[in-house]
């Protein structure tokens, strides 16, 4: 028996409204506020973009100079050996700290999370600037790292909120543009400031960071206030609850136990990966083993808890989303491969190519410079083609070719072009990969999940970098001394140990052409070729996984799996449900 047409249409409308209402109810207030704010943005959009540009430049300059203030401070306080440990803790906190800030942004709003990040950032600068001991520097660095990573993730989250999918790659690429400007300027700035007084370095950022961030923060709050005035943002649910209930709801909303297990587990896991090489007994050190075991146990506990958490970090909506996990796995292997080949390049160039300090710095950083330039290029290509899959795959293939050329030309007798070109080629492939991977992860999920998915993606890629660093440290510790013994039999064991500990200090003692320098060159070539073989093996998974990624068509919406913010404006409730029309077949 057939139903009247009107009854069928009414049933479909009711079903659609019910589904969209469930979607809206599932969104946290920070996400609703972000969507509503974007829908009323006019001139504030350009103020916000200007603010993001200012913060991007300042953060880029900061990332290229902070090491100089930390080095000068620890040397002044006779604690320079602690600098390596401080920098490792900083790197690990920057990797792990993105998740808590992302959850705060979902629960309290983007502007509030931005303010929290900037406060930690500035407090870190202040403490480092007025430090009187190495411990003060370490304490300031902890706060600085929390703020730094918060600003990083908030930049990416706000871009995902306000920029449509087809422009997303361009915006991500342009945020890294300041690296090109700071490539030369950062070294000049640090040299001049350290000569006068290193404290002016963090002092400068203490003044400039709040000023630069004020534009984006003001734009976000103006948009939010306008949206509230139009009734687009409901009152925060905590306001209608008793204090105890509000605190409990907050703890549930941010998945407190999950955050503790996740951040604590990865903190305890990543620290020993990087600190083991600094210990006399290496991986046999008791507390290194204890941290690895405890960290691993907490990560396993986190995975179990997420199945029972009321509001899990790894939300059920995207937990099994293969595009998110494929993109993240590609990022993990890419960073693993990149760090394995990049970390020893600086020292190799000084020993084998006989570069001075400045030339070696340019040689090491030209790969990052190329990565930035070609990342922007990849963003514009994705804008023109409206897809990202084949850009991603071509980047992975170019990466592999670059490592292959490194294997061929990382040897004595190579010309400058033969040494530098593989670096540039690696940067080209990395630029294509880096931008398209983040786009692939973000556009594959609904707006509610974009903050945590972005944090998840960035964390796993940085874990890949930490693993690369750990492999370099392990090979250097266990293999390089044997090669030095093999190629430097004319030197006593004590001298070989000193060359192992500080190879660049002996370059003037043993110039190019001497038997000792030839022995050092041969040892380093054999050592770096082992790392490059590991690197090229790790460059295979990104190509394979890239072929499995869906090739979604980029559009004028916030993502490619729903109609949220179609045309980057808040749409009616009945169009927020998942749209299958946004999927392209594999190409």
C-alpha cells in the first residue's frame, strides 16, 4: 500500500530535523559559539586574519630565537649541561600540551582558550627574563611551552573555524610564511641582543605577544558578543547549575581522567625516549625503564578508559574514521623519517663538506625553508584543483627520492649542489605532505571534532619526530664509537672518545686531507648511511597509506562530511546532517 506523497515528505522532514537536533545537541558550547561568531563576522574577519598573521610572525620569530636566550642564561648561571634536558622537556610539553587547550576551546570558547594560552606564554617569557638560576629558566620554560603550544593549536583551530576547506591549505601554508622572513633575521637578532644582554630577548616577547594576540582575541569576542545579541548562542549550561554540578559537568566535558592518562602517559613515554642518550647507562638506567613502563601503562589505561568515558577525547564519531588515522599515520612516519635524516645533517656538513658554522646552519635549515615555500605552493595547488590526495602522494614520493639521493651523495667528494639539492627536494616533498595531511584530517570530521582531531594529528606527528630523535641517539651511541675505532687506529682511545663527544672541536686540529680527518669523515659517512637507510624504509608507508586516503572534493564549507557552515555561514538546522554527496570516489 503506497503512502500519500505529503505524508512521506513530512516524515522525511521530521526525520531530518530530529537528526540535525541531535547533531546540535552533541556540540559543545565553544563550537556553537565559533560557528555563530563566524556567521556574523564582517570587518572582524579581516581583523582576526591580521591578528593571526601577527601572532604567526611573532611565534615564528620566537621559535627561531628562544634557544639563544636559554643557552645564554644557562651559560651565565654555569648550568649549560642542563640546557639539553630543558629543551627536551620543552619539546615534549609542546607535543603533549595541545590536547588540554583544544578541549578548553570546545568547552569555554576559542577566545577564552586563546587568552589562557597567551597568559602562559607571557608568564614563561617573564620568568625566563628575570631568572637568577638555571632552575628559574627551567620553570619559566615549562610555562612558556604550555603557552607556546596553546598558541600554536589555537591558530590552527581558528583557521579551521573561519576558513573554508578549499582555502584551508593556503591558510595553513601562509601561517608558516614568517619562517622565510625569519630565516636570516632571527640569527642577526639573537647575535645583537645576546651581545648586549640576553634578557632583552624574552623581555621583547613579553611586551609584543599580548599586543599581537589582542587583535585576534578582540575579533573573536566581538563576533561572539554579536552572535549572542542575535540569539545564536545559548547561555552556557554551567550557569544554570549549582557550583558542585557545574564543576562535575566541566570535569566530564573535558574528559579529565582521559586527559590525565593521555598527557601523563605520553609525557612519561616521550621524555625517556629523548633523555636516555644523555645518561651514562643509556636505556639501562633504572628511572628511564620505570618511566617507559609507567607511561606505556597509562597509555593502555587511556585506551581502555575511552570506551567507557561519557565524553571521550577520542570521540566515537571519529574513533574509527580511517581518513583521520591514515593522515595521522602518514604524519607519524614522515616525521620519523625526516628527523632520522635531518638531525645529523648539521654535524655531517661541517665534518665532510668542511662548512663553517654559518654555512652549516644554512645547509641544515634550507630543508625547512623549502618545506615552507612548497607548503604554500601545495595550498594554492589544492585551491585550484579542489582536492589534496594526489598532492599528498606526490609529496611522499618526492620525499623518498630525496632520501635516496642523500644515500648516494652523503659521502666525501660530493659537490655543494649534490649535498644541498637532496635537502631542497626533501623540503619540497615535506611541504606538499605537511599541508595536505592536516587538511585531510580536518575536512574528514564534523566541526565539533576539528579541535581534538587537529591536536591528535599534531601530537602523533611530533611523536614521530621524537622517535626519529631516539633512533639517531641510539645509533650514535651504539654504532658511531665502533666506526671511530675502526677508522682512527692511529689515535688513542681517550682522543677518540673526545672526538665522539665533540667532533666539531677537532676540525681545525685535523684539517681536510690529514689521515685523522679522513678517518673521521669515513666514520661519519658510515654512521649517517645507516640512518638514511632507516629513513628511506620509513618513507614507504606514507606512499602506501596515501593511496588509501579518500579524495574528498574541497568546497566552501567548514568540512567535507556535513553541511555545517555552508558558504562559511551558519546554516539552518535541517542542513547540518551528514551529506554523502560530499564524498568523491577514489581517484
